[in-house]
């Protein structure tokens, strides 16, 4: 069994509330769009830039952190809190959807900045652009390595800096989705105008939904008194059309993005995300190796922080009360950090200090793919 020995998070020092961001753009946002923003479930997020609210209204970006720096900080904290001998670490798996650059990959960048901490001889694996469900996939890769290398340990790192990928909101007005639909119905905009307005509204929502942060997990075997992973289940492209539910183009044509990557989220994501989550969770519960057979037997369900609407949908499909303590960590991370994509469930694990009964971990996203897995005390 593979155990979670230590877990630590890192965030930028710059914190911005949704109230603050809305206030800075109040003159641009329709009341309906403001209401949509307020229902995302995000109260605060951290940004790699210290002028995020000004950046959204057209100021030049002023970064004070980065994906790599956040990853280095989380890794250092994780190893320091463990307090063991770093020479035991033989593998670093680094995952991100928001790399500082295409090459070299995150694992190599972290290695370059951890001389004197991580052994130069360890193996590295970069799992970039794997979406929001990459954590459990990374855990399985570490499990294979640890099975072949007794006595070694592995670091699994997820680091994201989403806000530098956000487009500045330079239009004079932005509208809600229902308003745009009414505008097309009344002949105020044609089909092309409708699609352009939808894109603009989506960019506003993304600027309010995502946050920056990193989490590092130290994994080992034969760790008495530590929570262990397994069984784990995966599902990818259950329907051929699901591949484009979430996507990111490499070079955006949107003028405010200046050729940067652009993220697209289709309207069917909440429904399909719930389907993927339920399917993988049920596969885990039906596994003969599972210590539980239904969610009433688990203490926590740690569900990826897509948005409040997505979390509500997953909870409904899993017959979980959204107000229950069983899912409160998911809503808390969404509220205080925003959507952290690959790092979201890792933040929940790092914040879980008491382990009595099992916990179910659920991630889903780009691919379209989902992973679910149980964690139980060893």
C-alpha cells in the first residue's frame, strides 16, 4: 500500500476577494452577470500578480510569483514538515496545466531550484496538461515506482498559476448568458455576435473562478498510522463528443490575450462531470478490494472544485447533502482558493488533519476524464 506521509500547500501572498474584483469593474458588468459571479461559490482567491484587479481592467501584469516558484515552495515545506532524510526520495512527479514555459517541464524547473534538497539522481516525471483529475493518476505512477524500489519515497506535486492566463476585460460592457440569448432572440445580435458575446462572458467568469496555488504530497510504503490510497478508478471519453467539453487552444485569437492560450468550457460540463464522478466513484465502491461499499461509510468526499454549480450537481448525483460535513472541505477550498484545477483535491488532503474513517477523492476535467479513489488509515 502507498501512504500519504506528508502534505503541504503554497499560495502567492496576493489575496483578492470577489467583492473587491466586482467593485473594480462594477461599471462594466450587468446585474445579471454580477449575480452569476456571486453564485460561483468563490469568495477569495490568490494570484501570482499583486495587481490582479488592476490587471483585469487593463493594467500591465505585475507578477510576484509563478507556477514554478509555488511548486518549489510547496515541495520544500512538505519535506521540511516530514523531517526525514531527503536522500530517500527517488521520484518527483510534477503536474500542471499552467506551465511558466513549454520546455523544460515543471519537474526539471523544480529540480533546478532545489539543489541541496532533492537528490540530483532522482527520477522525474512531468504530467503537464493532464487536467483536473491528474492527482490520482500521479499517485498511481508513484505507486508503481515505489513497488519497484523498496525503501524509496516519492513526491507528487501539483502547481497552478491560472490568473496570468486570464484575459483583461477591456470591453465597455459584459452581459449574462441569458441576456445574450435574449439579445439574439430579439434580433439585436446575429449568431456570430452571440458566439462572440458568449466567449466574452466566459472570460469574465473564468477571471473570477480560478485561483493560484500548489500542493506537494510525500508518498511512501509501509508507513504505519498514515492514510493509504486504493482502490482507484479512472474513466476517459465515455462518449466520443466529451473530448471537447473542456479545451485550451495554444494561440488565442482574442485580442486581449495576445496569442496566449485560451480555455473553453462547454455548457454540458456540469452534467457530464457529474456522470464521470458518479461512474468512477461507483467503480471504486464495487471493487472487491474496497473497504467500503457505499458513501455512507466514508467520513469525507473530497470533490474537485469545478464551481458551486458543478459541486452541487455531483453531490446530487451521489446523493450527498451539499450542506453536510462530508463535503464541506470541497466547498471550503472553492470558497477560499477558487478552482485550483489539478491542485484542488490535494489542498483538501493537506487540510485534513484527522483520519478516522475512509475518504473518497474525486477529480474530473480536461480529457474528458475522471478519477476516484479511496483513502483509508493503514
